[in-house]
């Protein structure tokens, strides 16, 4: 008897959560779209990356893309040797 009550309660809880998930999905705002002649706000995209070779070197870098023209406006790459950023042990 107890397992039936627990199972029923669990299934009802899942059903309610799925209903609320569907409800929120239906009320969600539409996606934004670009407008012709809009200002330069949000024009640039900045991306950064890091790579560890598992050895003695680590690489980091970034690049900035102008999303209007598609050109890379700035980029940098750095190589860090092992021990360069090690935290001293007490």
C-alpha cells in the first residue's frame, strides 16, 4: 500500500513539473533578430581559449571578431612554460 502511494505521488509530481515546463516554454519570448541600421551595440564578439599539452607548455589566447564585417579585429596567443604560474606551497 505504501509503495503504491509513493509511486502515485511521484508520478503526479513528475506530471506537474512537465506541465510547468511546457507552460514556461509556451510563454517564452521569441528569439531576437538583427535590425538593419541598428547601432553598433553588441557588434563585437570576444572569444578566448586555453590549451594544455600535458607537458611543459600551456597555450592561451583570444580573438575579437567584428560581427558586422566578419573580420578579426584583434588577436593574441601566449605560451606559458611550466612553473610560470605555480602557486608557492607553504
